[in-house]
C-alpha cells in the first residue's frame, strides 16, 4: 500500500483498533517479536480478535512482518517500515513504564499540560536495534560517538535503558573496557545485533553497581532561612526525605536534584536546596562523582 492508501484505511478503523495495531507494531519494532498472546494480555481480547488484528496489520503493511514457525512469533522483516508515527521519547517511556494510551490519535486532552523534554532524540531505527537486543538478551556492535575518543566501534551487551532527566542512556557491558558503563543512546550512530551469547560476566546479575541499592537521606540545606518551605516541597517526614536508588543511578539523581553532597554543607543554599545528611552511604558508589561537591577523599576512598 502507498502512504495515502494506508492513511485512508486507517480512517476506517476504530480508535481501539488503531491502538491495538500500534501496540502490535511497537512490539515487533522495538522488541523484535510479537505473539498473539501479547495482544490478548494487553487489551483483554479473545484469541480470534487478536488474530484479526494481526491480519488487519499485515494487510496494511504486508512487507513488515514474517512468521517464525519454530518460535511461533511474528518478527520484523528487513524491509520493515513503521506505519505509525512514533516519538522516540514516548517509546522510551512505554518501554520503561508500559505501553499506555499516549498514542497521537488527535483526541482532545482532558486538561492542558506541558513538560520540558529531552532536546536530543535518538534515531528510531537505531533505538529499535538496541531495545531488541535488550529484550532478546543479545550483544550488539555499535558505531558510537564519544567526547573523549570521537567515533569508534564498540561491542556492548545492553540490559537496561535509563532516563537521567536530560537524555536517555543504555546501560550495558562494554567488551572493550571490560566493565559495565552507560552509553548515550543518541550517540549510537548505527547498531546491529550479534549472534553470540553473552558471557557470565556480561549478564545484568554481574552488574554490581546496577544491583546495589543505596539509601539516601535528604534534608533542607542547613543554610536556608526557611527550611520548612523545602520540607513542604518534598513532603518530608519529620524533615527528612528518604530515597532508595540504584548505585548506577545515584550520580544522575544527585546532579538532577542539585543535592549538596559536601560533608559540611558548604555549597550555596540558593542553588542547592537539599543536603545529603548521610554522605558515607556514597562509599563505593562509582556514579557519585556527579554529585555536587562530592569528593572521594571525604569518604576515605
């Protein structure tokens, strides 16, 4: 079908049908597979209805799906071209929080609301390869842009995608540096999935910084004239805000929330409304270097 023919056919579908077909395409494109049961579980439809949806999608985009008889799943073909207009930030939200009702269907919003989103957006085709690899537990070879070394070829074993508040990262094992690291998704220029299986040291279970949970205790910065205002802002319990964060994410959290990490709360309270009152908790946390005012020597590291 041409783009015009697809658009015309779309108009004859109900809103619920479009949402199911969009979910179908999302699963294939970004997870690399679709089972009829996926539609049944997500939308509560019967097997016959899910089958009709798959048939309808294949009529709209006959070159997009192939059936893998051995695994009994539908997979994207090498000629796959999305027929829905996905936004990369929305896709990443779906991937981390579940596919919801955020599809652009030109529906009236119940209220007005805006958010400051990420400026840079990853290419959908590249993002799809990365997310498929995560879903399938496989390694990828990427062409990656680094501020320190420019363009280079890397082999990584990705296991999670991460929103640090400013941009999206992929967390995975770097086979060159032999350690787990974060990679900015928008800096991945190209990627393809490798057939080789990850080694034991490359699985998420071996990522100690990811699996470690750090207890953080925030209080209003002692230099504030009216600390009760900040306590109200964050609904603090007896003047303390407690958070549990993965060690790999701690630095992003401290930086985004502008937490004073100095042991003597020496940073400006005008810029840092929160102070970390238990800095020893950062011992051994590699990402803590991003925390405002944090110094390893303060913890004897």
